[in-house]
C-alpha cells in the first residue's frame, strides 16, 4: 500500500528505465544541446532522442584508467571497456541504446599498462574483444609484449537477427609471455555458452581456462567473483546474486 495522494511513475505508466533515460537526456546543458542540433542541421542528420542520449553519455567525465601495480600472475584475463554501444533504439525498438558502464577509447586501452599483471618469466593472456575491435585488440596485445597464438571463439546462443549478419560470436585472443606451457593440450578453440546480461561472460569460458592455464590467475575488469580467479576492477560485484 502507498499514499494515494503521492503520484508515482508507475501510476503514469512510466517505467524506471524510461525515467532514467529522460533524466540522462535532461542532463545535457543547453549550450551542448544547441550545438548538437546545429550539427544535425549541417549534416542533414535526423534529430532523435537516441542521439541526445548518446550525447549525454559522451559528456560524462570518465576517470582515467589506473595502471595496476606490478604482479606475478601466471594467467591474466582482460575484458576491456571497449568504446561500443548497443544498436540504436530506432533500429531495434526493444533494445536500450547506451551501455550502463563507462567505456574507454581504443587509445586509452592501448596505453594502459596491462603488462604489469603479467609474470615476465611466463604468463597466459586472454583478451576479450568483439568483431568491431578485433584488429585493434591484436595490435594492443602486441603492444603489451604478448605473443598472440590463437583466437578463441564464444559461440553464442542468440536468436534470429533480421537486420544484417547474425553476430553470434565474441572473441578471445590467447597469447603468451615467455613459453609457459598449457596444463592440458587438445582443447577446442570454439566453445558454446549461454548469453545472459550484456558484457557478462559465460561460465564455460572460465571452466576452459581452469583446464589449460595455471594459478595464480586474475580476472581484469571483472564483474563477477569466480573460484580460482582474483579480481581487479571497480565493478567486481556487478552480477552477484542479491
């Protein structure tokens, strides 16, 4: 029960997601909004609420990546906050457009000293990426001093995509520092795994890593605690059960 004199969002048929979206759009200052409108006019681009929402998220001040302290991990998993967005709402009406976590530019990720986690005398490195950033990930891994060996593929159980290609895969670059051997040979580079929340990685991947890569292990930009892996990042409990 609640006080009938207090008008709530639900009473007006407004959900929390829509309310959050409107509040975020309203956070754009007038000068920034006018500049955006002018840009749309000059480029003959349609002015949309999704575009304003993109602008709002782009204006959020993003704290710089903090370089990690030097570590001695034998296995390092890195899931960088790539500068990606969900497909626009006008294209896929049931999808939110903006991601709900801070992203970084490709240059910021490349300049970040991920190698501080890696044991110099032998380390396995797993770098998550998507179709869009696959080439960037290869270049970044090389810049970190990691010798790339193969690409693992997460075969995702997604539904039909009527808009273009079905992007039913994510990729994990596997590389080594030094010559640290696999704990077990012969594992497949393609693994199936259920798709859950955006950015949440499948349990099957971590099962695979436990089989082939030694401890100590660390999960960088981790969003979920897992047995056998230390965590690093500011969203460690993002997917924890209440």
